[in-house]
C-alpha cells in the first residue's frame, strides 16, 4: 500500500487552511489530531523505508516520525510551499534520521566494525562504479572474507550516521527555494510525550464512532490496509470505504470539539 492511495491530501489541504486561519487554539489542537491521523500512512511508509536496515523496532521509529508530522502541521506555510506532502516528508524524515543518529552516537561499536566500514564503503563504491549498482551483502562478505552478519552490522552503523542536511534546498513551487533550516523553527514545543497524549485522546474519540466507521479507521490507519483491501474484506465498494473514512475523520473532529464544550 502506498501512502498516496490512502491519504486524501486535498482534504488535508482544506483542514490546514482552517488550521492556519483560526485563532481558536482548541480548534487548532483538534484539527492537528485529525490531520495527523489522516496522514499517518505517509509516516509509516517513510519509517519502514528508513528502518529496513537497522535493528530499531519499527513502531518506535513510526512514533518519532509522527512527531515530525505534527511539527509539519504546526510550521507549514502554504504561502511558502504549496505542497504539504513534500514539506511533511522532509520533517518526518529529518526527525527519524536525527533519532537514529543520536541513538548510534550512544552506541560504542567495536573498533573492528569501524575498520571494516572503511573497507566496505571503498569496495561498494568501486563495484558500483564498475557494475553500475551496489553489491549485495553476500557479495561484500565474500569479497572481504567476512560474515554477512558483520557486513549487516557495518551497514547498520553507517546508515544510522546519515542525517538529513539542513542546507538541503526545498523547492517551494513558486520559483523560490529555501533550505530546510529556513523552514524549521524552534522544534522543542512538541515532543514524543505530547504525541502520546494526543494519541490517547484520539483513541478515546475513535471509540465513540459508529461501529462501521470505527472499522474502516482501524483497518486503514492502524492495520495498514488500503481502501481496496478494506473493500474486499468488508464486501463493499472502494468508493464506500472512501466515503466512510471521510465521514469518520469529520466525525472525529466533531467529537473532539464537543468534548471540550
């Protein structure tokens, strides 16, 4: 399932417009929760891609990426960038990579791993230049006379060291460009603890939905089934699934708003 197949970015754009225009802080918080849920498949797609070669639990990385998504909602400026998906992708990716970088900095890898890393990187570049593609872990192990496990350990450490460059240019779609650094304000105002609190409130609201709406929300946003897969599982059309998801998100916004009246 791709993120594009399960996220209605047009609807998110409408919610973001309200989010940016309203001065009601409670409404902002409610919109933030619903937008985060609606865009969660994007976080999961990015998290799984970055977690492919490391040993961190994917769920931990998804939660870290979710913090990046919320920051994207809070900091997004449609006058600067017309594409929320692109902006959110940079912040989600940056949050995860900084987490992995910080985590590896606390892990003391054996000296042999660092020495092997130099040889692995050199061989990978050589074989990529000669053959036009990166060699597999098995090939690297054979060429260097070591185990596949050691190669995986090296690649894992190297991967964690990679961080997104704050100087990387982001196209705004308006013949302008900004670095990621230019777009990120003080990011200490939202953290994993805040996300966990929001998640609890959202889960409570989901339980108040009609059973049919709960069903599609859980299957789509928590079990990662595409709308087509949900339709097949429930014996309804994909269009019906789409309508139920849209109704569910709007109902969640209403439930969250009524809760604080």
